[in-house]
C-alpha cells in the first residue's frame, strides 16, 4: 500500500494523510528513503547554513502558543543595535554561512521599518552583497515589504502556522486574521521575494488530514521554501496550560514525516531542519536532513539575548558560535554523507524555475 502511494506522481489529500500516519519502522524507512531520493535528485546533498539573528522580542501580536507574545509580561524586551546585528552578520560571513536570517517579533511601527531598512542596507554596504538576507518579521504592509526588498533582502519567511482557517482561529485572538496572512504571502511573492512558509506540527486538535491540507497549501501557493517544526508548549502562554495530545517523540516523528512528504510533493524547494526539531532530540536536525530537509539555521544571536527569545520551553540555548559546536555539526553532516555548502547562498531551485516560468508541479 505504502509502496503503491510512493510510486505515484501526484498524491491526493487522502494519500498524503496515509503517508503522514505511517507507524511501522519498515514503512517509515521506505518513506524517508523515497524522500531522500527526491531530495538528491532535485536539490542535491549540500546543506546550506543561514545564520539566524533574533534581533528583537518586541511583538505586537498575541498568538496563543508563543512565548514572546505581547501578553507575556514575565519577559524583558530587547532590541539589538544596528552594530550588534552587523557584527553578528560578520560572524556569519567569516564562518562561510552564505546568508543571514533576521527574525523578530512583529513590529509594524514606522520606526522599526526604517531601522530594518537601514540594517539591510548596512549588510549590503559592509559585505558587498556577499551575504544573502532572509527576513522573518511577520505581517507588514506592502510598502514595507517593497522597501526592505529594495534595500537588499531577497527571501521572506512567513509561516501560515496551519492552513485550516478554523484551526487558525483557535490558536489566535480574534483580531489576528487568517486572510491577512494569506494576503501578506501573496504580497511577498508579488514583490519578488523567495517566499517561505510553514506550519507547526502536533498542535492540539490537528489531524493528519489537516497536515495533508498544509502540504497541498504549500504546493498551491507555489512556495519556494518551507520551515516547519513541532509545536512545543510554553508554560507562560494560554496554550501552555492545555495538554498536548502527542508525546514529544510522536511530535518529532510526525514532524520528520511531514518534512519527508513535503519533499516528495514539492520536490525542488528549500526545506529547513528547524531548531524546534533539535529541541526534541539532540540529533533532531540531522534526522531532518535525512528526512528531506537541506537548510540549517545556526543561531547567531548573542548569548546575552538568548533567554529573551524563548518561543517555547526547552529551546536549545547552546552556543552554536563556539568552534567546538560548529565542528561537531559539520562532522555529523559528513557522517550522514552530506556536505556544507560554505559560502553559497543556496537559493531555492524552485524560485529560479518559478521566475523563468517553468516551475509547474501540478499536484
Ligand atoms: N514574529 C514572526 C517571526 C518570529 S516567530 C512571525 O510570527 O512570523 C517564528 C515562528 O516561531 C512562528 O512562525 C511559529 O511557527 C514558531 N513558534 C512560535 N511559538 C512556538 C511554539 N510554542 N512551538 C513551536 N514553534 C513556535
Ligand atoms: Fe509574535 Fe511571531 Fe510569536 Fe506570534 S509567533 S506572538 S507574531 S513572535
């Protein structure tokens, strides 16, 4: 049955849900094997590093799952300075990371928008275009997206969190709009960014059918990049008090199957092996690579700010800047037969095809 589905060129929602529900060791191995073959054929076995800079935890939103939501008053808010951000970017460059990701809580003020524009231009000015710039700064107006693009950013990550509008409504206050999120994704694409989206996996009430719908959603909006990870409760959030229907191990395995199925369906996109995977298992990110992911985002945020960017409990706070850590990660990547694409931007092959007009996947 699994083999039959894996041989098909186009998968239905039911078939995707069946793959996501696989349990036995042998079937899981076959799923990952298939995903890995697709990965090798479409994006190769280079792992691209993006240095993640969590530049601030001020957030105007109140997502029920997130530790830095506006309503969490037990948190000291911070914002890195322009110099601190540029210094972190310089570390990325020195270590051969081809890109940085600037991530923060959602701040829609004009002053934030100006600041980010200036930082992006600063990165371009100081490093002469040697570093790719990805943004993950939430919902903004079209004009802000355009200004940041014009300043030199070229990728944007905005997770839909769940593509089911009913579930979305359960995890967000009423004034957070699913439709606005969709409009932002469309505006980003229109502006010219490589667009990344993704979901949390293992949310209360989320089924394999919902997740199958998410994979089809990624395909429908023609995403270039995908970043997904297990949902991990944070004790100071409204959802942190609810019980989570899946154990950490089940959420990890479900997240890995989700990566594999996304690779099989979307083929030539970049897929991140995220920190949340690592939060559930020390080797979570390597497992993500073996399931079909090809991007890792080592954390470049200064150690003094790490505690302030706790999106969920148990977020790994290890110093990924330490030489020993980098060596260990590289060794582990070599051990699984892959190599790090040092100094390379590692753009999503799908984006290249999309702008040339030959990206049709047609699932
Ligand atoms: N404010 C921006 C970027 C920072 S949040 C935005 O929301 O897009 C980045 C991601 O962290 C979110 O998209 C969400 O998927 C993830 N996240 C937040 N809380 C989480 C939790 N409790 N468990 C797992 N992931 C979480
Ligand atoms: Fe803010 Fe993003 Fe967290 Fe929502 S997920 S509260 S927008 S940082």
